[in-house]
C-alpha cells in the first residue's frame, strides 16, 4: 500500500491548472486551424509566464551558484510530466556543460521506468520520497530543484520538505500560487499559466513554462559557475567525432591558432578545452590545471592570472 501521508491531503484550494475554461468548451468542434491557433497562443502565454518569473529565477540561480561552488550536488525532483521535464534538464547539463555525473541526482516518482511510461500512482508515495532523500544523504551541501504543476504533488513536496529539513537549498517550481511547494521552498518560482486549453493537461502550457524556467535557471547557473566563455561551451568534453570538431572550432575561435595546433593541444589536454587554451599560451598542463583551480574554473580569470604572471595574451577573438 502506498503511503500518501499528510502531504497528500494538506492542500485543497482550487487549482487554475485543473480549471475548465469556457473558452475551450467546444474546442473539439473547431476547425483544425482554429485549434492550432489557440494552442500556439497558449504556448506564447507559457513563455510570458516564465518571463514574468525572471526576478524569482534570477534570485534562485544566484543562490544555487553560491551553494554549488562547493562539492554539493544538484538534485532534480518531480513526478509525471513535471518529473520528466526536470530529469531532462538535469541530464542535459552533462553533455552541454560537463557537469559531473556524481554531482547530479535525478529523483523521479516511480523510478526510471516512469520516464517512458505513466506511473501516476507513484506521485502519492511519500514513503518512497522520504526513503530516497535519506538513502542519497541529501544535506546542506546540496541544491534541490522540485517541479510540480499543481504545487501539491505529495512525492515532490515531501522530497523538498525532507531535503530542506536536512539543510539543502530548495527551489520550487509550480503553476499554482500559494501551494505547498512554493510556500515551503527557499526560492519559489510561480509560473502563472492559468487554465489549459484541455482542462488539466499540464503537459501543455504548464509544461512549456516549466521547460523554459528550468532552462533559464540551469543555464544561468552554469554561466555563473564559469562553464561558458565568450558565449561558447568551453566545458564540453570531446568524447566523439562531432564534439571533437566542435571543440577544435572553439579553440580556433578563441586562440587564432592553426587546425594542427589546436588538434595537438586538445589531445594533450585530454579533450579539456580550457586546459587546451592555456597550453596554447605556452603554459604547462600542470600549471594550467593550477590556474583553473585558482580561478574556480573560470577561463577568463585563468587567462587574466596568466597575463599577470607574464604569459603572452591571446589574439583578439575572431568575429
């Protein structure tokens, strides 16, 4: 028997995401073009909702940045559509920004099987939520980003509540105002998407707004942590032919060096673009690693430190 616990019954306010809008009561009778026009309009509303939350997203991102400067983990939590969107955002940080796998934790109600098929009953399992937070020893070094359209999903609210009690920094993303997830999060992000064109189908407006908010939040955090330089993904790892070519292109753009030079530097750097940039400055691999450590991973700061130490400057960036 699934333990629903107090979180399952603690919120009874009407939810905008579940409300049936009179505007769409005859949508099944509309012409296809009119249906599509209404749906695309709703997607624009979703993006506007994310824009309205920019102040809250910025505040959350800056707090996450501070916490993740240590060795803490970034923990994503959710159930159903919200969980899949959260897991997707987290998983994409690895190839895009080389976020360490060991510092990423994805908690999905119902486990990995729920990523591919519906496991709606799992969203009520608060016992599983408590067990997961305890098993993974989430604590004050970590950040939890919890996502639920309703803002009251028992699994998600319980994960956030347990993590916060253990000292983790918590970010709650929801589409209904004054719900438990937002009231209990250190940094609440309310996405005011209102009623869906198909009542309760939060994979639509609510899901789009969540996707945008998650993307904005994580990308700003990664930029602030030095994983982007001059608009380029300088932490991407050259682990296949496509990424080798991308890495070499980035190096040529940043250094102005020849194809042969950047290819050799990237090989000597083990695929690490930041190290390769410094190698092309004539800095040893050991000193390059030390500079990046001193610069907290920021290539711009490492280059400034190298210049202050008498290393030659890189040529102007190609336009």
